[in-house]
């Protein structure tokens, strides 16, 4: 199937996977300032943005297989880095485990995970709490005019492009099939979670450290599921450190 994407820059490819219900614009807005000297590739995930999800796409495993084929095609068989936010991080994890030799580094931002636990109640820490629509107020914990402007530019417009029937179909088989062996991913990894994330929490993300032998972990205060919008400077610093570790392995 054909995946719509945009790209910028040159160098080693970095695939940036957005979350559910949005499109590449959010990932592009959040991660462009944090990435430099690499080739940034922002696909629309199936059923979102301008990527059509055919009826044959019926599970999360199908999505991962589609993304692996896309990665092979767009990178020309070279190694690449993976960044995922929310549901995009769920897919990125599976891609890294299935193709560890091809994935040179893995960044998981506010990852959607099986076995979520201790998810906090939504709490606004900045702003009046009466800006924007319900989706904005349920997504951001920093509800300032600046954050509302970002939401209205980079998040809200994608809602009209979502194929709800396709996402419902895929969601019925949302659990990924575990690998046949006890495979893990041993490349440079960074895991970033928002302490106030009322969508996926942070506790399950902390558990991931035991599964990634070369992972750095940051649980960020004053950030929710919209952490890439709310704490861009800190996210940039964490990704810069991660890119440095990847480069050190290249020698």
C-alpha cells in the first residue's frame, strides 16, 4: 500500500511516527526543532492524514508490517532511526524488535503500551482551563494561548482526515503478536514520559527500562501526553543526547 509522507534534510534516515487521530503535521511541528543533520521522514500512519487504510489492513500487526515495508522502501535498505509518539511508539517498539539490525536507535515518547497502570487524573497546571474545545482541554496540561495555537494548527485539522472505521477495525486486533523468541532491542534508546500524562501515564514507560539494556529514561514534570508541545527544549536535549550515542556507535 502507498504511505503518504514528507521529508526534510539529508543524512541517516529518521522515521518519526505520530500518534492516533492526528497526522504527520503534529510530529513535524514537534520534532523538527529537535533533529539536525539527519534525514527526517514523517509518514501519515494508515487511516490517518493522506494514507488510506485498505480493508485488508485489519490489525496492529498489519500496520507494523506495512511500516516495515515502507521503511525498507524509503531508506533504500540502509539503517535508520525510529522515533514514535504515543501509538507511534507502540509500532516503533515492534519494528525495532523485528528488525534490530536495521534500526540504529529508538526513541519512545509518551509510549502507548499494553498493561498501562497508575494513569493519573487529568490536571491543568497552567492556564484558566476554559480555552479551546474538549479535545484540547483533555490533551494539554499547559493550557495557554500558545499551546492552543499549536493545537489548532497542528492537531485539530487532522481530525477531519481520520478514517474512523479503519481505526476501529484495526483496534479490534490492537495487541501485537509477541516475537517467537525473547528478542529485545539493544541499540541506543531513549524513553520519555510525562508525569501528568492522563492518557497513558508514566509507570508503564518506567517498566520499559528493564527491557532495553541501553535505554535512558526521563519522566518529565509539568508535562502530559502533549509533552512534545509542552516541553520542547527538554525534549530537544534528550534527543540530542540520544543522537550522540547513536553517532558514537558509528565511530
